[in-house]
């Protein structure tokens, strides 16, 4: 799925023949566009693989590349260069969208690291936590159903509405807590050795699972309390 | 996304939606969730203690159409089967019956997990040992 070229192997520029180690979209020497990059999303922007990102720098890199890839610049380029610029544009957009979003970035990095999603190694504890969460999610969904039925019948159920409002507050708080824990694990991963990274990855998988249940729930509660 | 006719049918007329008394000894409850999407499913069975036949099955699913169809179908299939027979149901059979596309396979896995969880709960309640092979965690 994701192929990462060993960046230690130098690639020669098709135009000026100078070899460069980094897989960049443009040759650092003659600045000609290069054949589609086989690197990951981080290497697209020439940044290190890590979870705490300088988002402002990422945005600047994105805008710089978008400018460099603008079709106007390839009007007189060869057919392959034109084609590469189009492929790169799609890649850059994809990479930016993924990396700027905290959850997608985390998921993406875990995938790059070959971590299997939804299979927490710390199964017993995760399961324990999860069963409680599942029960809550389920109960709340039942209440949402009830609320929908009441609405459809043109009734107002003030008590239920209040319960849902409470649930929303409570769950928004939990989302925040999960995000906070996730950031802790980011730092642990970024700074850690292999062992620390493996441990952080395990935590992150569990946190992402939890986050998905909570996000769905919050979305549905918001939907029903909207009007 | 285009759902198959069978999925649409189960979605529009889900079979066996409902609740059984969770505290009853003959009732087993399986509550499972798909971490991929955050959907949840509850499947309950009522088992005849003498014959170990599943006499009733109910479900309630908060999730996508495929998950609803998978659990609806699962309740249809397990009703009238013995516990051991019900455990033989594989998610791949559900995929085939409902013509689920690859991205919806996890929805059928959820249904298989729910059957196992419900049976596991019933066994635990009734202090029945789990046959080691069948309960092997995947
Ligand atoms: S998409 Fe979640 S169970 Fe189908
Ligand atoms: Zn060059």
C-alpha cells in the first residue's frame, strides 16, 4: 500500500544528472520537476516523520509547492513533466490534508510504521475500557432514538433533552481528554527510542478507537440538539 | 454507495429488532463495536437450557446499512440453531449473502463478533465451560 523508498539510495536527476539523497519533488540543483515521488507524505514537504508538527511551517511548504506546481509554469514543459506536475499536485494536496489534521496524521503515521489498527496489544485493559464505553455509547444511542421518535411525533421531551445536553457536555470533555492524552503520546513517540515508540503506538491505537466512538456520538447528539 | 437489494431489504424491513431481558438466565447479550467506524451493535439470544437451541434472537444496531443488514440476517440465521451451530456462522457467509463490497466487510465481522459475544455471555451466566477450540480469540 504505502511504499517508502530508502532515502539513503541516491537518485540521479533526469535533467542535470546530479544525485540527491532526499526524495524531493524538484531537483535541488537545477530545480527541474522530478518523476513522481515514492516517498511518504512527510518527505513531500521535506519534514521529519513526527507527530508534533509545526503547522505554520507545513502550510508555508504547502503554498510554496502549490506555487511551484502551478500549471502556468508547465505550459512549455515536456509532456512527462506536465504529467508529473499533475500527479505531484494531487500528492501534495493529499499529503497536506492528511498531515494538517491531528487524527488523520496520527493514523497515517501509525500505518507508515506498520501498526495494525483496531488491534490493541494491551487487549485486556483496552477491552475493559471499551466495554464500558460501548455500553454508554449504546445507551445514549437508545436515548437519541427516543428523542427522534418524540420529535417525529411533534412532542418535546424536556427531560430527555436535558439528559442529552448533559451527555454532550460530558462527551465533549472526554474528547478533549482523549486529545490531550494523544498529544502526550505524540511527544513520547517523537522523542522516544524504538521501545518507547512501540509503547506509544499501542496507546495511540487505543486512543484513536475511543476517539472514533466519541466523535460519532457527539456528531449524532449535536445533530439532534441542533434545533 | 450502492447497496445490494438484499441489504436494502434488511435495512428497510429489519428482522428481529428489539430487546430481550438482559437479566434473565436464558438470555445472552453481546455488545460489540467496530473501532474502524465507531458503530455499535447489540445482539441478544434466548436459549433453551435443555436443548441449547436458540429460540429467540433480537438486535439493535446503531451503524451503517451493511451493519444493520448483517445483524438482521444474523438473527434470522441463528434462530432455531443450537449454540454450537450458531458459532459456525462466518462473516464471509454474510458477505456473500448480502453481496457486501470489500470496504463493508468489517460490518459483517461485527455481526459475527456479536453472535460470539452473546453466546459467550450466555455461557458465562450459566457456568458452562467454553470449548477451547471454538472460543479461540482470533
Ligand atoms: S461502517 Fe461501521 S459497521 Fe459498517
Ligand atoms: Zn537536476
